[in-house]
C-alpha cells in the first residue's frame, strides 16, 4: 500500500521520479528473508491511496495545517500521473476514488514503513 500526498511545488518530473524509485526499491524479502527484491522482482502489486493529510503540519498550535497540500484538481492530475507511471513500469495498481471517504485496511507484515521524499 502506498499512501501518497502531493504538496505545493511538486511537479510532473518529481512525481515520475518518485514512481520509478518506488518500483526499483529493494524492500521485499528474498529467499533468506533479506530486503533484497523490488516489487517487480517479487511479483507484487500496489494499492495507491491519495492521502492529502500526509502533507499536514502539526508544528504550530493544536490544529493541523494543510497549507502545504496541493489544490485538489492539481493533486488529482499529479496523483493520476503517479499511478500511470507505476503502471507503465509493469506494476498492477489499484486505486480508490480520489477525494472520497474510504475505509482502507492495512495488515502490515513486519515493522517496515518508509517515507519517500525526493529532492527536487
């Protein structure tokens, strides 16, 4: 499962690089249990969920600020590009409905979670 947020300033190039980086990350176990395989090599698929709240900040006050989150229409365009890029790399990708309230369940097999932020 990938929870993805688009922030102000993100552009097409950054989104495509993120998608390609995710496809090539060696984060899945090999025969010895070591993180040594990419999603391609493991034969996995992706559930991509747009999650604007990841762009939120709780640095000041008691209410999260979402001023860094991209405007919905631009975010939708870039999220769609992200999904298309993953698919162009041969990965099966499922998504929900952008901007909709969804109930998503995640069963995590091991204590592995990554935050990916690429420099521009």
